[in-house]
C-alpha cells in the first residue's frame, strides 16, 4: 500500500478556512430566509471542506459529468452547506445563497435535482445511502469507472432501518468505491440521538455490517484527510467514517446546546458569531480547486430502447403477464446494455429471472429489503447511467412508498414492476395480495401506471416504460390468461382498446388484467341471453384514456361498469369517476374488493368479492332487468 503524505500546513489551513467560509455562508443564507438548519450545517463544515476541496475529483463547471465523483447529502436539512460548497467551488453565485428557500430560487429547503449538482432529492431521512449504493454499484460493475461515491449522513437518521439495509447491501457487494460519513453531532431535533457521542458503538455496528471503519474527530481536517485517503486505498469493502462532531460547532453559546435544530441565528447574536468565524480565517482570498476526474466513464446514451423482436404469442394462448414481463425484459436487454434488473428475492415469481439468466452481470439481487431496492434502483438510474427495472410482489412496494415518493421529487426515471396483485393470486391470502397499489402509484405525480391485460400488452408496456420519463409502474398478474392481441398490435400510453363492441351494447364495462378476461367471459354469457356489452381495456390507468371512455359511455346510454381486482378506493373505478365526473348523464357502477380478503381458490375469491364474470353478468342483468 502507498504511504500517506500529510498535506502541507498551507493546504491544511486552507481547508480550515474553507470550513469557516462554509459556516459563514450557511449562517447568512439561513438568516436571509429566516429558516433552515445552520447548526446542522456547522457540524459538517470540516467534512464538507475536506471532501470538496481535497478528496473528491470533479469538474466544478460540469456537475453532472459522468466521470465526476458523486456526493449524496443524505442529511438533506443541511442543504445550505451543500450550496455553500458549490459556491466556493465556483458553480453557484455567492449572492444566490441569500435567496435560500425563496419562491423564485432553486436553492430549496432540502436538495432536489433542479440543481445540476444534486442527483437525488433528500430530506426524508435514511434514504441517501441506498441511492449512493446504487450509484456505487453502477460505477463499479456497470460503468467500470474510477468515480467514487460519498454519502454524508446524520447520526439521527441512523435509527432508520433503511440505512442498515443499505449497509448490508454495500458490504455484500464489496462496494469499495463507496464512502459513508456519519456526522455524529449528538443532537437530534427534539432529543439527543440514541447513542449520543458513543462513537465506539457506531464503530462496532459498522464493522459488524462488514464495513472498513474509521473513527475521527470530525473537526480535525488532518484526520479527515487521512481517513478519506485511507478509504481510497482500501479494497474489498466499503468504508464508513464515523466523525465525532458538535452541532453548531464554532457558534458561541449555541455549540452542542439543545433546542437549536432548524433555527436561524438570532439577530442579536449573528454579528458576533460571524465576526468570530471571520477572525479565524487566515487567508480569505485563497481558493481551493478540486482535482479533475479520470475520463473513464462512457457518455450517456439516450437512444430509444426497443424489443429485440415483436411479441410472439398466438391468440388464445395462455400466458401470465408476470411471465411475459420476464420475456420482454430479456428482449430489452438484448437491445441495450443500459437495461438492468433488480429484484427482492422474488425473481422466480416475478420472472425477472428470465433476464438474470441471459444477463447475469446486469442483474442485482437486492434480497428482502424493498426500501433499499427502490433506493438502489433510483441510484442506478442517476445521470442516465442505466434503465433500471425493479420487481417484487406489488404489495411489498407499499413498504417502500416513501422511497417511491422521493423518487418522484428526485425526477427519477425508474421502472417498478409489481406482480401477484389482487385476490386472483388465490391461496396465499391477504398478506400477499396487492389491493392498494394502483391508488398508491396514481398519487405519485410523475408516475405512469401500466396495467396490461395479456402477454402482448405486457411486452409493449415494458418497452414503453423503458423510454418514458418519470416513474413507471407495471402491474402484472399471477394467473395464466389468454392472449387477446396479435403481436403487431400497437400500444400507446393513455390510449385504451375497445376489445368487444356491437351496435346494441347496453353498457360499457371497463376491466384490466384478470378482470378484463372476466368481463369478456361475462360478455359471452350475456350474449347467449340476447344482451350485449361493450368491453374496454384501459392499458394505462394513469394517464387514463378519458376520451375513449366517454365516447363509448355515450354510445351505451351513459352506463359504465368498472371491475377491478383492487380495493374500491383509489383504483380503476375512481380513475374512471375522475375522468367522467364533469359529464352529465353518465352513471358509473363500481365492482371492486370491498373488505379484507381471505385465502381460497382464485375463482372462489373473484366470485366472493363480486368481480368475476358471473358477478359482472348479474350486475348487468339487475341493471337492465326491464
């Protein structure tokens, strides 16, 4: 191993000066906004100084350069010091710092990718390390580049279980290009953090999770320089730097005191504090420049990704949409090396294993840690390095809802696939049945919600998702269902299919997935009785094809029946209601699961909860008894 060379005194003093400049910027910015977290910034000042001006390699004029080292501020409330660092680096105008948190500024209260130097939004604590793991995995195994990833966490957020999911992931995959820094400043928002300054316990926990770990004085720039240098030399494990710090460091009468979280410095104290900090700066005009990165990461490729061959099913062939997902993903993998797949130990049920068998080097097993899996996928997708598809049972994505919500704020292009939806999974019972997922994803502002009803539609949904900005959710089903479309059928986001119609249709029935097939079976039953119904496949639940639904509703006397393998709240029925809510003389009858279900055979459950062909036919008969 190379031997460590201590930086010269001039450099060390420059780093100390930079830390105090960062403190001053943070205080001035939070005073100007009369809100923010200056004390949380001040504990991290030396860490940020050494990271940005001694350790990290990046082009300050090009923050999103693919070769740059990455930085994730997981303790997002310390945003002012991140903005200050980029001001000292020359990317942000110093005067702009005074617009912190203002309506017309992108320097928001917590970081978002509206700023070129922010990859993922943070502020909901405990999530930054997962995203950093995704970036580090991408750098090491996909890009095979020398860029490194640094994640600054607060000690308070280390109570979040998602942090330890990420710690386990990083050590298992030997992410030695990843460095986590714990800013152990002792104080949380309303109470001290549980371990306070017991840094030895942090050390033992990190080592137990398989991390190379150093404990340092987080205000000693020389110790920090050595720890970051040592982390670069260490191979085979990620590194955690446990930095003992003090909240409000350098602020007289405030340092290490309770009840200063999220409060700007009072006007009667601010001048004295700023003067004290300014007096510690030996050379206010000295500027420090980061080292430039190695040019060894490929440029981003934004070309469309298409299925390597069209869907190859015969009409009437039985094929579960979850299985078709695996086929489609492997076809995308053939077309582009950007496509990667993640799963949470359900690959033989979601059929992501089809992709894994073809492209094992582009598959990430995330094990049973769905929050971390979503964070990893978001990290993998940063800077358009990959097109990531992450799959599990749809119901288990609910435990990662905060990560999904933050993914939207992060402007992430990530594709989430949920199988085993609804009561149609049968005997496994309610704990495995996704019945809330459509509501959940419909509420995400950047989300496109696909609900394909056969294998052909599924392949096209996967293809469309790979080329769609924002979060995409694809809902796949467990049972084998008949192929109803030909392989050359064209599918578009927000365009529904009328799959059955006649001139004498009494009502428009809208189903998706399993319930579309139940609606078609009901149409057969009713036709033998002289009653015709129109059947629509929406394909996407968000955006919903309101124009097609309205036109067909009007053609069938204003009568609509929605039928869904989902709870009544927030699903297909409510989407349709929203689409027709301003229209007169349209009546929507909703068939959905209305109580917590039970185990049973799929057909028994579809009958019991009123969403089977038999129940659809009965509803039509009752409506049109006369």
